[in-house]
């Protein structure tokens, strides 16, 4: 997670962030290459400048890059979340702006994006349908399908805005459901189905503007010690089981997706908010909503929940989080939200971005990744 310290113009801040990122990678004991990065930008007008700088810096080794118009809460022009891997142990394939692959330890990873789709007269339903079809096409070109997808991100402009009588996010959910119905998840190569459909983990979050960006993470392997497990939260109704009052077609995602590789577990935590059962709680109170959100994450990833879902020996705590993104609806809530996060999470890498959340009464949403052991 890189945020510039300087207060100069946008280009100065972008170069500082890139220089800091380069210095971090140079300090590692292995030669490193960035595979995927999310750039949080304060203004859509600055995206073209950021694109030119990043393309000049990376050249032919351009990682999959998303420019998300979610202003960093600290007032900076941008912030960067970057994932990198050793080039001694992994083979990286750069296939243009929408696909990067990583082959490592007999596992092939896919970072795929549909890019940014402007509204251009299309409805939220039409945008979403096109985005998922584009993702499907990108994955298919690399020999993967949506059954290989573990994690999805959806960045929707004006997420709680209305189109006629329908909220844009509800229309996104309707289009996602229709797409998933055509590409069923009742057969998963790396997961035990037990008669259940297994949806990817997901974040659906607002951005400035009216466009839509989508990206996903998928993987393939023949290794027998690699398994996926979708996590649901005992404190919350599963999103795909929400009452119809929340959406004509419910959000189709898992609360988290855990991946076991041998003795290690990586858990991708979906966008999580202050919801108990299916109801928003602590209305109007940013501190209590932040506390509840972190408690929901804590309960979701703990050993008892893993055991309840069939993985004895797995489990994580908040201390096992490697990084979090914190989406804050109102800039004036930033300091209070940050204080709660730092008290409960310590000094782990965090990015705070201003973003509208999928319900008008939600003030904060948090996602993250946890690394933990699998104890035999």
C-alpha cells in the first residue's frame, strides 16, 4: 500500500508513489515484479495523466491496472495497492491491459479486467451484462472460465442512484444473477459442492461518475492439496438469501473465499459492512458501524466458523489480515473511522478511500485478505 507523502501536484505525487513502490521492491531479497495494482485517484480528470506515467514506468511489463475514482481520504491525489511476486519462482504473462497470468508452484493465476465502461446511454443492467460478458471473454481467451473465479470486484458509479424506479446497484445485481444463471457454479474444480452453488467473493462499491469497472481473480491447478471454501457469516444472512425487499434478484456472492494451499490458507474477504442478519445496524454512527464491520470480519474468519463449514484446523484473527481497504462514505467521518481501525487492527497496510456504499444508510465498508496456517 503506497500513499505519497508530498503535497505537490498530481504528477509529482504519482512519481513519488512510483518511486516508493520501486524502492520497496528493490529492498526485497528476491527480484520482484508487480502483477496487479489498484490506483485510487481523486479526480477522473487525473486518470489520463496517471495512465501515461504508469505505462512509461512499466513498459511491456505493465501489470493489470485499475484506475478507480475514489478519492483517498487523507487528501492525497492517489494511493496504490500493488501485488508483486518473485520472478525467480514465478512466470508472469503480460497479455495487454485486460489480462495478466502468473504460473507458480503448479498453480496458474489469472488477473482479468473488463476495463472501464462508460454509461453512454446504457442502463446499469446493460453495463453490468456487458462487463461480465467481457470478463468471460478475457478468461476464455486464456483457457479459464467463471468456474475458476475466486474473487470479483465491481466499481459502480452512482451506486445508489436511481434509474426510473430501480436503484443502480439493484440493477447490477439483477444483471449479475442473470449472467451467473447462464454460467452456473454448481461444478467447481477446486471446491466440494455438497449440493451448494459456490459464488465468488465480491466487493460492489461506488465510485464518482456513472461508469462501471470490473475485475476478477481466478486460478487453475491439478494439485490435490489445493482447495477452495466459501465462507458465510453466522452473524449475517447470506447475501444471496436476502429478502426480496433489498433487490429483485439478490446479490450473488460469498462473504469470503478461502483457499488452502498445503499448510497455508489465504482468505479473500468480501466487502463487509455494519449488517446483522440482513439489517443495517447503528444508523448514523460511524464509530459503531466500523466496530460492527470489524466484528463481522472477525467472526467470519475465526476458527469456529471454519470448523462449522468443514475445515477443522483453519481459521484466522484480525492480526492475520495482511491488508485492508476501508471505504468511507462521508469525508468528515474519516478520522473517527481510522481511529477505530487502527485501534483494532494496529499498523497493518490500509488505504482509506471515499466511496458510496451499496445502501444509503451504510457509512463504511471494509474488505481485506488474511494469511493463516492450516494446522493438521
